[in-house]
């Protein structure tokens, strides 16, 4: 399955990763039961800590369902090595055949 991630700040600035696979570990089977997956890449930094996340699967492939415990996002700025970290608690399936039967999840902590 192709899985995408979008994180955004309270003022709407957004970082979109259209496919996590190229950001994954080489030779590692991502999105498998009981495994922790790590994705790394570089791109434009968010100006502040993200508080909203959209995680989405296209639902294709062999056994495309995926139970997601959490998404931990860390941004390290190259200039000063400062970090922005946010953990989004998900605890649900991205699958049509598992409750709630959807291929996406939104976690919005911006109001907290």
C-alpha cells in the first residue's frame, strides 16, 4: 500500500509526504504487524511544532491493512540543530475490513 503523511501547524503551514516508502529503511518491510517503522528524509522545515496529522493509505496490495499505534514526528533544523517533536496517538486501523473501516486518520491536537 502507498501510505502518505501530512503534518501541519496551528497556523496551517503544512508538510506533505506523498509516499512514506522512499523515506523508509532499505530492505525493511514497512507496515508489518508488530514492527516499528522509521522513516527519514529531508525537506522544507515547518516554522513551528506540528499539531495536526493526516495519515492515509491507498488500500492496495497484498494485506494492505495496517494498525497504527502512534506517529512520532521529529524535525531537526540543519542550521542550528534545533528540534521540533510531536507524537500523534492513533491506536486504530487503516483498513477497509477493520473497524472503523477507513483508510485515513486525522489527529488534531491544535486546540489543546
